[in-house]
């Protein structure tokens, strides 16, 4: 299957999902039960379990994302959202000096909590996919252009081929 690309112009905000066109795109691509590992301040209109390391964030759990995955005893999810700080500087800014989990370890741990044929939706300033080596196929790419010299936000929707 070839991935379909959506190109959307919208403003940039430190909390990705607070931007209406991005939030709508994410909600449209989520299925079933959703794990939002870096939830931030915006509640999505989906069946969402929210985790964020920031104790002040509007979240159900306040853990490092990898620690959350290592300790989660609930059932698997239909969709996992992965919208971490996009750079070391952003990690330090958003999480008050704490460094976020290693990305490779996060991606490896997420698979254990994803239902067969589940989705992972990942955001970044560059393409950061789960990859074929982990059993995923890209279904959709979202490019969110913010204008000027601001990096585009890029999202990928991947389906687990179990």
C-alpha cells in the first residue's frame, strides 16, 4: 500500500494538539482505545489514556513514557500517540530539565501494548517511523506547514502488521 500525504497549513504551538487542524487530523486517524504518551494540555475527543511526565499536565498518569510502558498492567491499545519533544532543547524546556526516554527503547516497548493491526501515530520535525523491521507499514503522512522559516511538523500513521 502506498502512503497518502496530507498537507495542511496551520500555526505552530508548543502543544501540538492544541492547534485545531492538527487535533482534528489526529482524532480522525485514531481508532478505539488510545494511549497518549506525551499528553500535554489538550484533551482529544477520543477514548484516551493520558500520560505526561510533567506533574502539572492534564494527564491520568505522570510518568516518564518508558517507565509508563514498563509498568502498564492494563490491556493493549488500538492506537498509540507518540508526540515527544522534537529535540533535546525542547525536552529540557517542556519537562523542566528532565530528559525524555530514549526513542528506540520507547518504540520497542510500545509494541507490547498495541493490539494486532493497531496504529501508531508519531509526530516530529522529521520522519520518525516505527519501521518495517518492527512490523509496521506507513498508511498516511501528515505535513503541517507553519510558514516562514519554521520547521514543518511531520506525522506518520503506521499500522502494525503483527
